[in-house]
C-alpha cells in the first residue's frame, strides 16, 4: 500500500529519536521526502545523512516546537525546498510523570508547552499551505493516556486528552479543504520517553511497566497505514497497545 506515500513531503516533529525517527526511516524507505525537526541538531543531521545515503530525500532543521516561529520555519522550509507539504506529524512530546502533590510545576509547564502548544503550532504552520493546496494530512500523537488517567499521569494525560479534542475539532473544520486528520494513541513503545521523567522513583516504576513495550516500528507502520489509504479515505483515530499491556 505504498502508492500514497511515495513522493509525499512529510514534516515530522520530534524526529531525533523514538517514534519520529522510526517513522522518518520507514516513510523514507517507501519513497517519501522527510523534513525533520527537533532540538538535537546532531542527531537529526546523522539521520538525514543515513537516509540520503540510502537514496532518500531528507532535510533537517533544528526546531524547538515551543517556539511558534521555529515550527513555521520548519514547514516553510519543506515548501520552499520541495514545493509542498503533504503531511505533518505533530509528534514531539515528553512525559515527566509525577503525582500532583509533588508540585513539579516546571514539568507541567514543559508538557503543556510541548505536548499541546507544540501541536497547535504545527497545525498553525501547516494549515495555510494545505488550505491553499486543497490537500494535506495532519497527524497528531495522543496516547493511551489520552483515554485513561492514572495516579501520577494527570498532567500528561490532560495534554494527551487535549490532543484528542484538538484533533476532533480540526477534523470537522478542515472538511472544505480536502484535508485528512488522524490522531494516533499508542500504548507503551520502547523509546527515550521514560528518560523525560524527572522523579527517580517514578522513572524506576515506569521502566518496569515498559518492559513489555513494543518497537517504534509498530508506530511507523500505523502512520504508513493511515497515509497509504486512497485520498477519499480518512483514518481519523487509531488506538493500539502492546498485546501484553493491561492499562
Ligand atoms: N513511547 C511511548 O510509549 C509513547 C506512548 C504514547 C504516546 N507517545 C508520544 O509519542 C511522541 C514521541 O515520543 P517518543 O516515545 O518517541 O519519545 P522520545 O524518544 O523521547 O522522543 C521525543 C521527541 O520529541 C522531541 N522533543 C521534545 N521536546 C521538544 C521540543 N521542545 N521541541 C522539539 N522537539 C522536542 C525530542 O527531540 P529533542 O530532544 O532532540 O528536541 C524527540 O525527538 C510523544 O508525543 C509521546 O507523548 C509515546
């Protein structure tokens, strides 16, 4: 089903590791042009060099998604270099779990800034181009935590519930422009996400839960599935987990 992937210009935020990196690798192998944003410029450039050496088309732009102008530059670079933006994967995120009573306000602010505002800035950057093109696909990353709240995950879950709400509102509003919208809600996937937990005891507990986490390639395949559908088919929401995940 790679016919609707080849030749597409795909912007990916949070492409320096985990789900974003795996998706960049898979889509590039299937003939997409990938435009990659994250803060760690060295990791992004190494990935671009690898994809280019394999015959792919890729561009890296250091991007902090909490800065609206930087996200705009990332999407504009895709349009300037490759003529259009077909897909944006608003993927950058972090998950510093902790009980509310520990008052980790800096962590709360970072989650709101990256997980919610970063997604909004991605939408703001891509939407005018896609409206003009009368085509496009906006893919946002929520989580199982966008569906379920547990002690210690309240703020992260709130940000991922917000991504679900934004995605549903967006879905309804962009119909006149022939733009597709997808929100993906993964369960535990083996990435660097747990490293964003700042409380050592919580990090240890979450690492144990993540022993059954699945490969980021599973996420990349889900993105490819949504993209590869014919243009008149809009995969709006996918929730998936490791087979062994109870929550
Ligand atoms: N892994 C899971 O189990 C899981 C489950 C459900 C949902 N998710 C969601 O999946 C997404 C990707 O996470 P992951 O699991 O792949 O974790 P990861 O390996 O830690 O990757 C997170 C990515 O986000 C980027 N990022 C963080 N802050 C950023 C900022 N201010 N500006 C730009 N990029 C930023 C990081 O790049 P830099 O540090 O280089 O900026 C990195 O590329 C997140 O939204 C996460 O909530 C993950």
